[in-house]
């Protein structure tokens, strides 16, 4: 199935040196509660996110997020720190920290991801990964699921070109 991932946009870096915080903003045409469900429900996460979650992320506390790349699976530890539905979801992901902020925007949602990158030196790689995931998320929310795009499968959707464009945007 074809997937138009569009152009690099809506990303910036906070901080002057590592660890940086990647700020990734998207306007979605769905209400915050629908976006919240996609961010927290394991069945929905499994259709768009780079990982599978062992449980609902509405509950605080530890959990395992499993990175999937083809047949390879790698468990990573995580801890949900804030679950203020449908406004703020914050969790650690291994050493990184992710904070999803949802604000009503017209009939839709302004979604801001703040991903603090502890061990990553190439924020353009992370921005590109989230870009592809959010395009798939938008299809899921539209009722037209594409199917998850994880790991090396993203190369089929212009990953290298997007990464170069995010590199320019982020000054990497």
C-alpha cells in the first residue's frame, strides 16, 4: 500500500548540547480524546508506534515497550510518569523522556511531542521516525489504517530524504 509521508516540518531542538529535546508539533483533525486513545491503548499503539506496549499507558508506573524491526524484537523499560487524560502523557523510554501534550485546536488537536534524547546524537533520525509514525497515526485516526511502519520498513517511504530534510531544519 502506498503512503505519502509529505515533507519535513514542525520540528525544532531545545538545548545547546546533548541531551537535546526534540519538539515535534502536528495539527490533527481529530479531538484530543481520540488522539489520547491512540497514544495510550496498546491495540492502537501497535498500529502506528515504533513499539508495542505491554499494557494500557493510562496507568502510572513501569511497563515494557517492545521495539519491533521486522523479526527483531527488543524489550525496553519504561515508566509512565504523567497520565492526565486527554492532556498530558509523559513516560520514560529507556533513558529518554517523552512528553505528549494535547490541546484542542478548532475541532481537532494540536499535538506536541517533547522527546528528550539522552543517548541519541542524531535528532534528525528521531524526528524522521516520529514523522513517519505520525503519518500512519493520522491514517488510523481517519479510519483508513495503513498498517504500522517500523524499523527498516521506513526506508520504503523516503526515510533517507526526510532525514536529510530534518537534518537541515534541526541544524544537524
